[in-house]
């Protein structure tokens, strides 16, 4: 559960907090032409430090609910940050998992992964089927699992399971449930059934993205898994639990990627929705209850019933260790941090894990710190 380090309530649990985890991907030589080594490193399971650009003899130390270092496996991320919230969606509660961070930092790896290293999405879907199949017949409920898959691009809600559809409206019913009339909801009976619908839709999205210049990193991809359970006997009560799995648009400073025409419009939409998300997460995680500004963007509006309130939410902030991501990492960490602290000690001198070698070390892409960099 979310722990708050420096909140006045001293770490007591509030239902509505968003658990914040950070995942640092491995250092990749090909992302670092200058061979400067990493500028950020983990300290323990909740803390990391990044070199302070204002003063290289200082680092800035950040605290989170969880920190997943570069050695963390897909399985470990899933077990610690996602699996614990899944049982709730069988009981009519909602949940959401987001991957946040700059393009190239590992959001899609975390959410989708590969065949060899499946990410949160395939693991969560498998687990939901496991949980439903393990339910005791005698409990007296029938379960139906459905999926929807959509994209928010330029503040438009697009159905990825029905690619020809237009911008869909977002509505709220009298019980404050968020609905998207017209959105495809496909019943799925097994993981392979899920895959059959999910894979082509994801491929479509990626193909479109290469044509449209990295559109996939400039839109939010949102998978919705809905579990509806119905009592077998009268009064046939029905409960719906929703799980949102979200691969967010890149959080990098989009002004750098282009400031004309379509790029400018995209940047505006991304900034708007990520800023709205940050305000919502801040409002939910702050000790003083205030208005939560869900209506400021399509993304937050859509997630309103699954982020805060009685919902269970996790934000996984993905970061990259190379210097070229430095400012985007800094921004992402400030978005995610529970607290931060400037520590007055040099960043590079401390690493003893590997000897200091010449900067360019082919075939050692997964090494941690060690090379001089300041
Ligand atoms: P994003 O979706 O945030 O733009 P990607 O998930 O596409 O980033 O990751 C960028 C690159 O880094 C990809 O080549 C990906 O395979 C690799 N990568 C990301 N995270 C990890 C990780 N934890 N372990 C190994 N490789 C990773
Ligand atoms: Mg991606």
C-alpha cells in the first residue's frame, strides 16, 4: 500500500492514494554516444539518486513507494506492483496501472514486453483468468471477462478494436461510472482469446505510428479489462470491476520534438493530459483533501472512476540512466517523487561494484555505474 514519507498523517493509508513506483532500465551504450556512463542509480528498494546538474559534487536523492533497479525482472515488477491489486476487480472494484516517463525509458517494455519477457499486460490478463478460474462454484457468481482497447490521441478517444470509428464521447452515469458509448467490448474466454484480439490491434497501432512519425509515443494506449459478475440466484446482483492498463505518451519536453503544425498540436494535447494527470495524482496523494481536477483532460476524465476513490492505482515511472535523458528524467522524477533531498557527496567516486574502465565498453551494456562521468 502507498506509504507517505513526509505527509502530516505520518504514513497512514488513505484509500485514494496512488502507489508510485520507479523503474530504471539498464544502461545502453547505443543510447550514449559520448560514453558518459549513467547519471542516475538506485540506492535501495525505495530510493535512488541522480547527479545534480547545478553542482556535480552533489546528488539529489528521491524516495518512492518502490524502486525497481535495472536488474529487476518483468516478473518482479508484476509481482510487487501489479498482482496485489488484481483480486479487487473480481469484487466490483476498479484499478489502474500506468507507465509514465520519457520515450525510450521502457514504458512499452514494462507494459507490453516481448514474447520472451512478457510485461504487465499479458501477466495481468493471465492472472485475471487464473483468479476467475480459481473461484469456488459454490460462491454462486458467474463471471464474464471483456476487453476494450483504445487510444487517446490529440484529445480524441479512438477505438483500437474498431479502427474506422470516430472520436468517442465520455459519459458518466448516475452512479458516477464512466462510460464510453460505442466503444467495442469483446468478451474473452481465455488468454489466447485475448491475444487474438490484442495482438493485431497493437500491430495496427505500431504500423500506423511509423507512418505518422512515432505516433505510438505521442498517444496514450489504454487497455480495459472488465470483469462482470452476476449472482446465480435472485436478486441476481451484478458487479463490474474495471482494470485499466495504460502506456502513456512520452513525457519528454515535447517542445523539442517539433513546434509546428501537427507536432505542435500533439505536443499541446500530451502536455495537457500529462499535466492533468500529475495534478490528479498530486491531489489524490496530498494529505489535504481538495478538488481532484479529473475534467481537465480526456485521459483523467476517462480514468475518473478508476483512479482515486475506492480504486487501486499504481503509477510506474520509467526512467533511463543515460545523460541524454537527464532533464526528462529529472522532470519525471519530480512528477513521481514522494520526497527529495539534495545530498552533498560526489556521485561517481562512490561506485565500487566494477573497476573504472575506459568509457566505451562494448558488450557490457547492462553494467551499472563505475565509469567516471562528472
Ligand atoms: P518507451 O515505450 O518508454 O518509449 P521502450 O519500452 O520502447 O520505451 O524501451 C526502449 C528500449 O529499451 C527498447 O529497446 C527496450 O527493449 C529497452 N528496454 C526498456 N526497458 C528495459 C529493461 N527493463 N530491460 C531491458 N531492456 C529494456
Ligand atoms: Mg513505447
